[in-house]
């Protein structure tokens, strides 16, 4: 039952100090930041491109 105890990623070592390489638990915060950055970048690019397409397609947005 010792191996089934719950753990937190924060409690695990993040890397080897001698070789300066990350362990598996050390990559998790970096992957989270990268994923959020890619999501924000994708959203912004989509919003800009959609706005450009709307501006080019509709010259008069409000028909009187």
C-alpha cells in the first residue's frame, strides 16, 4: 500500500543538480506555461484574421 499513496508533483525533485537536466516532474510547469501561451497566441491570431476578413468582405456593415 505504500506505492499507492497520493503525491503532489511539487514534492518530487525537479532535476539533477549535477547534470542540470530536468526530470519528468520538472517539465510539467514548463509544459503548462507553453500550452497556455500557444492557446493565447492561437486565439489572438484567429481574432485578428477574423476581423480582417469581416472588414474586407463587408464594406457597409450597417445597411440603412
